């Protein structure tokens, strides 16, 4: 059985969509195995987004991720890593298909960074690394 790290980003929490997003995850049949609402600091975000360091959207991305609390979840299920990314839809909410979290609930606000409601790990290696960053005690 697989695990992934899901984040409801500050835009999702601010808009009151945490419950709706968790509902979709559970309705799909995945299991929530850990949950925490927390503020992310620079050290955590630098580690989480290490692969994007130096890209033009990196600084706005880190600022955005510090703009409010983030809901971190460890989600378990058969092929959940790919499955959650399908549920989330493509990175750009304008292009994300209806039926997906970003397609149904997200829009492009014309900002420097895509405020696209959620994050989901993209591989088993990233999932274990990211779970270790967000849930160091687990
Ligand atoms: P996530 O990893 O958040 O599920 P993703 O894999 O589709 O989404 P990444 O390529 O890992 O996206 O980028 C991380 C985040 O950085 C995106 O979710 C988005 O918020 C932001 N981002 C990525 N690419 C761009 C871009 N070209 N312009 C603005 N923001 C971007």
C-alpha cells in the first residue's frame, strides 16, 4: 500500500475548502492517516521545494506558502500517488479538467505563482521525503 503527502495550500485553507478537499480524498476511498494544520517556515519550504530553487516563481511560491496555515495530510491507498494527482488536476487551474479539485475549485488569479489549492507528491521517493519533512515525529 502506498502513501503520499497532500497539502491544502494557504489559498485552499483561506477559502474554506479544506473540508471539501478532504471529502473528495475520502470519497475516492483513500484513508487519512495523519493530519496537521500548521504554519510553514522558510527551512521547511526550502527543503520541500528544493527542486525549484532558482526558478523565477520560487520566491513568490515560498511567500505564498507562508501567507497562511497549510493543512498537511498523509494519505494512504492503492496507487494513491498517481491517483491523488489525477484527483487534483493539472498544475494550471485554468487548464485543469472539470471533475478535478483544481478544475472545479481553482482559477488563475493572474498572480506570479499558481495558487492551485493543493500539492501532492509525484513519486514514492518524493512521498517518503516529504512525509519526513512535514511529519518528522511520525
Ligand atoms: P504540486 O507539486 O504542487 O502538486 P505540480 O507538481 O503540478 O504541483 P510543481 O512543478 O511541483 O507543480 O510546482 C510546484 C508549485 O509551484 C506549483 O504547484 C505551483 O504552485 C507553482 N508553480 C509551478 N510552476 C509554476 C509556474 N510556471 N508559474 C507559477 N507558479 C508555478
